[in-house]
């Protein structure tokens, strides 16, 4: 239990340290699921995100599938697949 607490603190510290750094974007994203429900209608939702790093999908043999980042509205980590991004523009200021 103690190891997971240390890891959690490191992640929170890393998040705080990087909060003012990096690329901030506004994007419209069409997720497969939104808030735990299937996105049957295929709606796109807006997000303001601090981009963190790319990720790959090994099972699909995709070297670059998308990127992870922090949702600036609720400070939660989220992954965004590039094939579901509708539009992305830089946040200024």
C-alpha cells in the first residue's frame, strides 16, 4: 500500500510541475464512450487539454495512436485517439 501512495504523490507532483508547461489546445473529440455511455449519436465534445505525450496501440500495430493529456476543466488525465479528433486549435494566453 505504501508503494502506491508514493507513486501517487510522484504523479501529482509531476502534474503540478508540468501544469504551466507544454502545449495547450482546444479540441473537439468524438469518443466511442462519453461519461460511461456509448456515444451512439457520434457527438463531438469540446475539451481544453494540456498535451502530455503520444501513445501507441500495440494490438493494432499503431506506432502513434494519439496523445494523453490533462483535461484543464477537471484536471483529470485523458487519452485522445487521433482518428477521433475532429479539430484541434492552440489555446492562446
